C-alpha cells in the first residue's frame, strides 16, 4: 500500500490544480447559455428557454411555457444552485460542476483500488494521471454537463460491479446512478448503459442476478425513452453519409492517442516484445486476470460509445470526456508494468506522459524529421505532407500551459465586449451580434439580437469576424452601419470562441495577441 500521507498530499495538490482561479475566465457560449437558463430557474422555477426575450438554443423548439428542451435540466439546476449560493459570478456557476469533477477523481482512485487489489501502483498512478490530464481538468471546470457524466459513468460502472458481486443495495445504487446519468445527459447515458449491457451478455450472464439486470434494464430503457422524448433526445443523431462514419471513428481514436493514452507507442512495444519474447508475453497475459476483467468492461463501453458516435452529426472531445478516467486506469496499469520492469525508464515515461506530448504524438514525427530529404527526393512525398511532419513533431507542454493559464488572467473577446459595454452602455440599450448574444446579455443589462437578415440599427453592433460572412462587408447594410456608427477598436483579438475547452488544437492557454482586432460599432 502506498503511504497514506502521499495519497492525501496528491489529493490536496489535485484540488488546488482543479479549483484554483475557477472564476478567472469569462463563460464561453455553452456555459453562458446554461448560466442564463439557471437564472431563469431562479426567476420562473423552471428552465424557460427564452432569456430576456431572446431564445436559448431554439432549434429544438420548446414545450409548454417555453420550457427549454435541447438537453436535460440537471446541469441547469446545478448552475442555478451555484448562482443562488454564491451570487452572479463565474465561480458561482462553475463551482458545483468542479466538485463533481473532484468526486470523479476520488472515484477513479477507489475504482483502480477495487480492480487491482494486489497493486498499490495502479491506483496511485491512476490518480496522478487523472489529476494532471489537461482535457479532464479543463472540462471539469466548465459550467456544463461534462463533470456530471464523468461522475455518473464511474457510479454506474461501480454499481454494475456491485450487481455482479450481489452486494447489498446494488440494485438501488444502479438505478439511482442511471437516473442521475439520464438527467445529466441521456445521449451519453445510453452509450455507457448499452456498453455495460454488452459486457453482461458477453462476459458474465450470472444467473443469480439475471432478474435484477433484466428489471433494472427495462426500467432504465423506459426512463430513457421518456427523457429522450421530452428533451428531443434524438435530434443530434441524423442520417449520416457513409463517408462520414470513418472520419468520426478515426477522430476519436486519434484524440485518445493524442491526449489520453498513447496506444500507438504501446502497440509498437507489444509487437517488439511479441517478436523477441513471445513466450513471456503469452505467460504474462495468462496471469493478468484483473487486467483482463478491466479491459473487457472498459472495452465494451468504449466500443459501444464509438459505434454510436460514428453516426453523430458533430464530433467533439467532450463527447468522450466521461471515458477519460477509465482509459487512464488502463494507462496507469501499463505504466506500472514499465515501472516493474525498469524503475528509471518507468519514471521517465511517466514524466514524459504528464509534461509532454512526446509519447502521444511528437515523438513519432520527430523520428521522421531527419528523413525529410529522403521522403521528398526518393519517395516523392509532397511539401504539404512534409509540413505536417514539422507541425506534428513540435513538442507541446500542455500541463505546464494549463498551470500558466489558471495562474494568469485570460482576456477573451467576450470579456473585452462585456467590460466595455458595462462602462459605456446605458441600461436597456439594444445591441446586435452574430454570435453569443446570450453570453453578452448574461453579463450586461442590454437586450440583444443576432438576426442580420433584416436591417435594424440598435445602439450597438458587434460584427465578430469569424461569424460574419465576408460578403456582408460589401452589402448596403454594412455601408449604412459604417456611415451611421462610430467604429471603436477594443484592445482585444477577435477569436471565434471565448475559450472552448474540449479542443486542445484550438484552446488558448494564453491571451491571444495576434489576429483581427475586435471592433464595436456605436450608433452616432
């Protein structure tokens, strides 16, 4: 067993890393919409989908009383609770989501201890890897469902293991976890639930719990149908072109390799071991019953998730954020084997995994950089592919960048817009902008619109460069705006999103200093 003081120390450090400066950055689009709906909960008692006269995600329509139905309401009520407890601040609407993220960290450690009873290294490594996982940390700090589904995945999977072991109250825990999950995000729930069901059918089939699994399954499926019907749950699943299925699958596989588990590196190592020491590899896998049980369960959930997301209209890392703890337990197990084989090499590997992207991506492309001439002259590789090698071979320090981000003030476009308007606009002024109307309204006393299909001339117009079609700048409407309004350049760069957390290729760890200047038009 590892020293308890060491485990406690890591949990304390993890709390600091996760919670520090939680309210420092302004809410980005998704967060602002959830926070605004939380305001409506405090005002009307339910998430009314119209915020101060402006629809919030109206593409799914509304129920009676203009009730919001794009996603289940649990995240909205949690945001409202934070707002009620701590006031109208960024910290307030994020704090309880971050708490669920921290609970996920604790559950991951306990989960690893449960799966690897004879190993002290795997639980400790699981804790360290998750506490330093940048995709995990960024998304756990958001006012959105990400931390809720991560926590719910661990709870549902844990209660399933309790069912298999016929533990007391396991059925109640399984059902409660399922209902919580449904209300957090029913789409992700069905993927995890079906993954667990697949594991039971293929790997378990214990007769003594058959009736409990059947009863619980029927209840949760019926609950899913009811929730999905009310919240338009199938709206994101659309007839997907055959050519889109493979790109969807490959995206998630690449994302896991780049940000969570460098499986390509480990497959290469396994291949080498198999070639040179195949007898030892075969013996090794026969002895690892705990690992086999873990991989069968996690693998079932992962395969079903991947199969469903193959038909999704959009692909984002946040759709698999709930799998990060499970995948990192697998990663911890792999690193524990390297530590056992060679302690110095294992420590070096752990350090590289935490602080760099060398095992995940850049290391592979670094080996090709000296061969660029050969690839071009002998094999005819074009310049674009050579440029990709240069780009992907760059060493990234995501965890160090994350520490910089949370310890420094980040200034995005919404922060600049809101700060200026709160100083210079009058209460009740109107504005128009093509993106994030709700976010600006949440922070100000202004009334907004994003409808540029008709000419109107409110007190303020904010033309976001990414969201405004180039043709608009040649229109008669823009000519009138340029003539009737004063153009005010703000000391900020107009990037598309305030700071979207689930795309590390886009995410800004530092305030952006280069790009189009943000301009606000004030009516003369």
